[in-house]
């Protein structure tokens, strides 16, 4: 690896100790260092650790965001900070890197975060104190990661901007390589590897993220797939046609530009309110759903987080932590099986199970997944265990009522 090109930057980093990008080299030359160099095994490209055992209790998710004002990736594991970031328009949530420890455990090393006067951040494996123009965020960022594979841990790879800011961390080496190539093509800049042996060497290890189980709510993403889905090669296939129920209402999809999420309703009063908001854009009618329980239907629930983002559920026996179930605003019943002319609904969701994208056209769902992966480097989660090609539920095709009045132009 090349030495620091700026003597001022080099002095700053050396005084504050060392950044991720030269951690292995400096640690190897430091006889007082107790932790091994983070060079990792050479056969860890698969992302699989060694022997799998139970992971420690009380681990926390390490989130990656992107700051569009400062053009840098940013990381946190504190729920309060993550919730605050979600409210800021210039911060975009990307992925969960994995599960880390908020306290020191055997085999871990602390990861530190420091901020410059201009707001950009450095990440460190050791912080002996504060230096001019850099503030160590020791209380905001309490993260310990593992230095070796094993116990089911997965490797984390990455690289950084030429001044050691904008650290890009990922568990998928392909995404790391792609981001490097894109930076080279678009900006003509070759980013610096976080390991002195190159991008293919892990920087540290974490546990795969496992969503916490909430006994009070069952997310739509974990719902059981319908019993009789149409063939995946025939998206949009309808069942046997017969009389449809009366008093169905259009189930409409909007997009909230302020919160970057899709949102759904069939209540006329709520829909009219949304149409008046500049941040809401009406998109399509998914289909016709029922506002009351009917034979063969299952209630779909909607809940809102403190930051305004929404979850959708197939079961809600009460309120989950920091969630407000909108049981009066959102009264929607959908069908669990095809038949009687009903059409299948497919979908996927953001990595935290918000921003659910529902559509009756499988091709649109597939395209939205591809576009998200291309533009944001994020692989959205399928709403069915068998993948996007499996329907989540069924509705009736939308039919305009005969007595409907045309909208004023």
C-alpha cells in the first residue's frame, strides 16, 4: 500500500492512531498490540465462517447509510441514532452489514468513529485520544467486531476514498469490486483498500443479521405463501371466473417522496387527503379489496414507526415496540387463494421491511428489484419465502363502478 501522500493528513491519522486502511500494516509493526492483524484467511471469499455455533446474545445490527450532502457512507448500530437518520432527507438507508457487539467480547476489537470539522467521518481500530480538528464519537459509536472467522461469522470487505473518508463496507465482495470500478469509471479515482493485501482480504468479521422476533406482530414478509399460487411463468394468471363480491374498494398505491416509501390505502377520505399533499404521488390501483371480512379473506394491517415509515402485517394482536397499529385508518381484507377471477399480487420490500412494493404485474416487481440493485447496490427482500415469483395474496381486478362520476379536468 502506498504511504500517505499528505504529511498533514498522515500526522493527523497517526496521532489519532490508525485508520482501517492501514490497520494491518501498523498493527503488525506494533509489538504492544494485543489484537492480531486483520488480514483474515485467504479462503474467505465465500462469506462463510468456520464452524457454526450459537452467536452471542445482545448483538446489534450495524447499518450503512449514505449522506448525499457530504457524499459519504456512514455507519451506526444505535437505534436512537438510526431512527434520527431516517428522518433526515439527505440520509439514505442502504443495508445492514451484519450483527456486531455493543460491548467488548473475547476475540473482538473496538471500531471507533471520528468526525472532522466539515462533518466527514473517519473509522478507526484504535483511538488513544482526541486530536485537533477530529472529534472521536466515543459515546455515539460503540461497536466491537471480530478479528477472526469462526462460529458462523462472515467477513466484511471494503475500501475508502483517497483521504480515508467515505469508508465503504460490504459482506459481498462483488459489490465492493463494483463500487470500486464505478468510482474509477465515473470519477477517475482509484479508491484505497482497507486491507494492505487488497479488497479481497476481509477487514473484520460480524455475525449474519437475524431480525428480532416480535411475538406481537407478524410482518407481511414472513407471512405464509398462498396455498395455490399460479405458475411462475404465468404472472397475472387469474382463477376461475364467477360473481365477485359487492362493495369492493380500489386498493391504491402512492409514493411518499419525503420518506422514500410506497404506501397503500382504500379509504376514500385518506386517499383524498394524500392527493392534496405535494410529497405524495398517486401511482396505480393494485386491485379491488374488501373493507370488511369475507369468506376466504385475511386482514392486512398497517403500522407506522416513530419516523413515519410503515409496515404491513397479516396478523396484529397488539402494538409492537415503537409501532402504532393503524387499525381504524386501514381496514383491508385480501384473499389467500386464487379463484372467482381474482388476480395474484407480488412484491418485495426494503431491507428493514418498510417500503413494500406491491404490484399485480410480476415483471414490474422484478424490474423494481433490478433497478434498486443497480442504482443503490441494495438487494430488496422478497415478500414470499419462495421469491418474488410467488404471490403474497389475491385481489379482484379493478372495475370502475357504473355510477362513477368522471373526474373534473
